[in-house]
């Protein structure tokens, strides 16, 4: 698989990563089985994937424990990225950015992942009760202690609004990044980026590129919608976040089918076996050499298919056609 470098320290990773959240958190919990997910991890590594993206809150904790089983056998092949800063309670999630907590969380993640060092440690969310510089300073101390190689910031949780296409969606994230950069360099930012959620292209991605900061593109397949495998009105499990997402109502899934149709048209031009999902991932890869899509899955089949997108090269005509697709609609449109 093609390799890419992210961050000023040139962190080397496969061009496609593996998002591990669905294995133990949120999507389709009734189908979450450890052994099957572990097979997906090994299949991805066999296909050239190196970046495994997790967080201590996934489960909570069980996803790191699962990945620890893989790292115990194949640590040299893995670029491990995990996150801290969110605590899961009974039906709620709260931020915790206190320095003492960050240090404890890192040690706990190292134990669960069965490794001596984390390649990338991301702040999942900033704690509104703690200056972000204090949290980031504690994380920088983990680098100095040799427990972490590089630091990142997650902007995944930014909520879309009706004005999301104005380019202002990540204004707060950029202010936060500017503050923490004064304390210790940011190697990577994780944010949503896909054909149906391109908002990061307006300001966040150029801002990162100008400063040598890598982008981990979260939800590059639109939480599964861009694969074309979801049926409008098919329904989701009650605890699946898509059951409450404004783009996953039956009406909006039907209205957004032109996006899937466009991906399929491009895929058809590239020959048998190329899928809409692979085109969606190739589109993300085409947004810059510092961009690494991190599609999530718990299935071996999709892990291998997603990895195959690294070999797909979209033409200028392909990219122009995808750029001309209608913007994704929300339920309030």
C-alpha cells in the first residue's frame, strides 16, 4: 500500500487507516463480536493498513483491549492512535481535561493496548472547565516521558448547522489549535471529511496543510451511507447514532441517493470490482498528501475492500464530476 507522512515529524502510515470504533461502540452493537473484529484487524494489516484508530471511551475500554491482542502479535506493523479526554457514564459522556487524569488515562491505555508507547495520542474533546493549554501541556509531558510519540486533536464532534457550508464550521477548532500549537506541536487533526461532508475543505484542511499538520479523515464513508449498502427506511438499532441523525431518516436517505449514484458511475468507469466506497475513499485521498482516511468497520470483507481504495487513482474528470454532485441534504432542508 502507498505510504503517507503526516505531521512535521513525518509520521509514516499506510494511505488508508482503520477506524476501530464500530467494533465496540455505537454502530450495530448486536453485531459486535470480538473474534470477528479481530479478524478484520488482521485482514487490514495484511492488506497494508498500519494506522489503527481507537479511543479509551470505545466500549468503554473494550476496543483498546481488543486491539491489544493484535498489537501483542504485530506491534511492529502498527501505528497506534488512541484518544483521551472523554468519560462515559450511565447514558452520558463528559469531558475531562485535568492533567492528572490525562496522565492516568495514558498509562491505562498503554496497559490495555499492551504496548510501551503510543504513536499518536489525541485529545478527544477539550474540557470547558480546564484551559486547553493545561491539558495539552500534560500531554506534551507524556511525549517527554517517552510514552507518546506525537499529539493530535480531534474535531470529530463539531456539530453541523444550517450554515455549515459557509466554511465557519471549524472556526472554534482552529482557535483551539492555534492555542495548543503555542505549547507543543500538533501532528494531526481528526475531523469528518467525505463527499457528503466536505466542510473541512473550506478552512481546516488548508490551515493544517500550511502548518505541516496531517489530517485523519473520520467518517470518510458517511457513516456507511456512501457505500450504497444501506436501504432508506431500513432502520437502525435504537442505540445506533444514525437512528437520530438528520441525514439518516428514510426521507433524507432517499433524497441523497444521487450522491451514491454519482460514486457508482465513477466506479463503473474504473472497471469491474471497483465500488462506490472505494471511490469515496479515493476522493478523500485526492484532497492532499497529508490526508489519511480512516474508515471504520468491524467486518473483514469491508476492511479489505477499503484498503484496496489506496490503489485507485481518480482522474480530473472523475473529481470534477464528484464536485458537481448535489450537496447532501439534512432533514431540516
